[in-house]
């Protein structure tokens, strides 16, 4: 039975239809009607962050860790524009988040009214789809369609901008189950018929699958590349089965972390600019390269003209727009990775054995070493991360910011399952990690959550420590503090003749004291013994609901090894 309710109540009822029980956000004048109705719905948990950008990253981290669609609320004007970095981050990494903003009243649109902004225009290039809702009669179906688009096909962010008077206007509302809406919606059906990339999975060309099975059978030196699409499609089991049956070395992109287990014997490590020598040499020498759910970004391919120059290149991806965009392929299959790999496994002629090829590839595999400080005044990245790996539970979820610490974490940690690594791969967002960790901990309260950051990244959104403390989220933040913008300094050292322009961060705050000011544990450490003691205490004290900030002092000139320069030939190593 339908009933007449106002737009704010319609919005909340539609969120409940979608199974939403957690929202991240920050109120303001234009969205007050929504927050007033939310006051009556205690079954929906609202996490109030310190800043809208923190809310956007938290909703993103929640989505990646739980597999649900994240939800983020913000008001008009600066509230909405503060979301844009988080929207772009979710877009580049195919994370399903619905961002809901409210704008000024209809009669004030276009008049440069107080806190008015065309947020749909601003976010058009960084969303899968966005909407302006100017009639309350359109609100319910807009919300339903937004969720369907966010989670289907190649996932991604969708933004809904609702004019304020819509949230106060009354309209008939009738609840609809998401599965029923997706079956009966004429608009969604039209989008499916036109193979719109936002909706559903495209039909898979079985001739291409048969061709790939033949190419695998003929290959003597195959290489599999595991991308973020394997994580997003839930295709980890099928990918692992394929690797075993092909007996193929497996290289991982940044976004593919966890999709292929860190301890599995065929793993060669990360590929590309800071990839392992084994992965990059395998790419250089292979005769067949199969990339699954990988965008072939510049950080992976470096110099497209020389990428996998001896190989036939095969690309499996759900998004047709990614095909031949960065690397020309010899064969491509457009479709959901899980579906494609399932069909491929059914058609593979025989299991392979590539012992001589694997011997060659794994002859280059070795752990990256970092020298110890003989005086014990600083820690090395390997000392820090080895201690973490030994003391924290193996199923710890790791969020990172962007920079040297991100590469060190990916190099040293053994990620075992999809969603164990939460990082900004495509957009490279400094300040992402703490907000994301909040979303992860809210969504996965039983898990230990480790936030790995650098002193530059941490300064950007450390205000979210207040959110961490208020909601009693026992996140462990580990700061690689080298008093510099480390990755940029590394480039300045290697490429710019040690001209360290504006990268030295010889300034406050004292991060341990900052943590204490926010009401959580803070400690600075300079040696392995102190670090291990603090990590042990942090794990034991999770039940008190207080997070930790552990400030690890490392040398200013620590570098990420190896490194291949942007635009360089992938088998060349500037630093090893």
C-alpha cells in the first residue's frame, strides 16, 4: 500500500530498501531536512566525520572492505565540493559509492545563491552517472537506479544532487525490492539493451574464449597479470585455478593485491615502476601475457612501445572502453572476469608444465633488502614491516596512503584475500588512508585494521583521529616518518640532481602528542625493540576501543627499490 510522505523520508526509505545500515557524512543547511528525518531512524548508523573528504574516503573504504555500496551525505556548496577528491578516488579504483548531496531550492538555482554549486557539473567526469532531482516524484526511482548503476558492471561512484525543497515536498511512496526494480525498470532495461557499460555484464564472445584456450595451449612462456578487476568481480578462486592449471608466473598490479595469495608459489610480485625484478623480467621475456581486470596504466606499462614486446597480449576486462586504450592487444575478451575465467577453465585443453620458464623467472626473485642503521637511531622499512607482519594477525586489513610507504607495504606484506589491501591506486590520493581505515573498521569490526602512512600523507587528514576516537575504533596507524615527501625526494635525488625543492618537512607536529590530544594512544619509536613492544601492546589493547598512532623514525634518504623511471623500458632498473 502506498502512502504520502516527504522527500527526506522517501530518501531514507529507499536507502533501507537497498539494505543500507551505515552512512558517512557531514550535515549543513541544504541537507538539514534529511538529517532531521534521519534522527528518527536509529537503525541506520551515521558516522559523523571531521570533514567531508574524510566521509568520502570512509564510505569508499567501507565499500571495498564489505562488498556493499557505500553511502556518503554532504550539504551544498563547499560541503559538496569537499567530496570531489573522494569521488575521483572511488572512480579511478572502481569502488561502488553513492554520494548524496542537497542543493539550494529550485527558485534559487542559477542565482549564485549562498552555498550553491553545480556539483553534477563538477563531478560529471569522475562519476559513472550523476543526477539532479528537482521533482519529488522522481526521487525514489533515481535512488534505486543510482544503486543499481553503482554496483553493477564495472562498479563506481554515482552522485545524486537533490534540491532542498524536494526534500520537504510530499509524494506517494511505495516500497520496491531492489531485485524487483531491476527486473521491471524500463530505463535499466533500455540501458542493458544498448550494452551501456554502467549496467550489468556484456555478452561474452565464445569464439574469443576458444581462441584464448588455444593460445594458452600453444604458449611456452606465459605470464598472468592480476588486476583490480579480479577483486571487484570476486574472481579470485577462478584466477588461482587458472594460474595453477597454466603453471604460469603471476604478476600483481597495485589494485590486484590480495586477489592472488601472497604466499602462493607462482606469485612474482608487483609489476611496473616499483615492481619486482622477477615480474618485470617475466613481462619482458614472456610469449603470452594475459591481463585480467587491469587498466594497463602508465605505472604498469611505463613505455607502451616496449611493453611485453615478445608476447601476444590478451586483455580481459568488463569495460570495453579500456580495451586498446593504453596497450594494443592481440586478443581481448569483454566481460566479467569471473564469468570469463569460468568459461575459459571449461575449455582449456590440458594442464601445462613450464618448469624451465619458471626457473628463469624465479631466478630473479629475491627479497628487497634495506641497510640497518648501525647506531640504532632510525628504523628501516623492512624492519618496520617485518615486525608488523610477525605481530599483527595475518588477516589484518591494511589501508595505505600514497607514497613510499604504500610501495613498501605492498612489497613486504603477503595479502591473502580480496579486500585485505585498501589503497588509492588510480588517483594516488594522499590523505586517503585514515578515512578509509575508519570505513573498514566500521564495516569489519572484528578485524584488526592497520593504517600505513607517511608523515606527509598523515598531515593531510589527521583531523579524522577525532572520528576514530569518538566511535571507539581501535585502528593502528603506522607512520613512516622520514621528515620529507619521500617519493618526490627520491625522484629529486635520482632525476633532479639532488635539488630538494619544497620536499623537506622539518616541522611539527609531534605525532605521538597529537594522538594523545585526540584521546588515543601515541608513541614514537626509533628501534626494532621499541616498535615490537608497542605493536604487541596495540594488539592486546584493541578491546579498550582506543586507536594507536605509532610514529616510526626512518632515514630521510630511504628509497623504494627497485624503480623503473616513467617512460622507461620495463626491464631497465634505475635503482635496485
